[in-house]
C-alpha cells in the first residue's frame, strides 16, 4: 500500500531524528514499523518503542513557501514574520516579506522570535499529550514524542542564552491526563533537545 504524503513527511522527520540520535548515542534501530497511534513502532534490540511525530509549522509559513515557489521562485523570503494569527493575511501582505521588500520591514527581536517559538512548540506538545491519553492509543514500555521544528532555530549565542529558560517553561507544563511520554524530543535543524524524567538535555 503506497504511503500518503503525510506519512512520507513523518518518515522523513523520523529518519532525520534517528540519524542524529545514532551519532549521539550510537543507537540504530533493528526495525521500523509504520502505525497509527503511535505513528511508528521502532525496535532497538529487544525493546519496541512507540514514537509519535508532529511538526511545528505556522500555516502562514506554509502559504509563504508555496507562494514563493509558484510566483517568486528567484526571491528569498523572510520567514520570521510568518506566524499564525487571529485573521488570515492576504497574499499581498505576505509578499512584503519577499526579496528587497523584506529589507524595509521592521525586524523582529530574538526575544520576540523565541516567545513565538515557545508558544508554537507548547501547542504541539499539548495536542500530542491529549492524543496519548485517548482510548485506543497503543502503550509500550516507552512512548516517545518527536517534535520536528521548522523553520529551524539559528545556532548563535543569543538564542542559546534564551533556550534553557524557554525549554524549562515548555516541559514544566503538566499533561491533562495521567499518561505522558517517557521521552520528548525537539529536533530543530542543528539542535536536538530531550526531556526525560524532568531533565532537559540538548546537543
């Protein structure tokens, strides 16, 4: 049975994550089985782990990239202004973040960008925690959550300085059900974050 576009994206995100994990911890899966609730069952040695995947991606960002590909293929686009809002912006408004026009925009501070990032990731985490608590979700010895973040965070000292507090706030949120993922990963470009038993690690 052919994969759906959604499943292909989930598998791409999973493969990127597993490749990163193998470099850090030398863990290579024996088998990967596509599933639903969770999205994948991954076997390491004798242990099968359920892995749920999701992407943090603003719909404005999706629209902007599609608009760029269809009508402005030669222009760059500034994605920092692309966030989900209460009202839908027009294509003309989005195009203000394209090419030379983007240079005339007021630039967003790193602090504001990180606040938007924290809100985006928190929404994804809460949504998947609710899914984990619903009837019919397969529970394994370990259930992991993989959050694939796009666009990825920059790798600079100022972002790094703000990250720990934002991650602490995100993972401090308690799930509404009695269940929770044993490990939660956020994969954002060159960053890989992990929350496990109240401890936050990043590589």
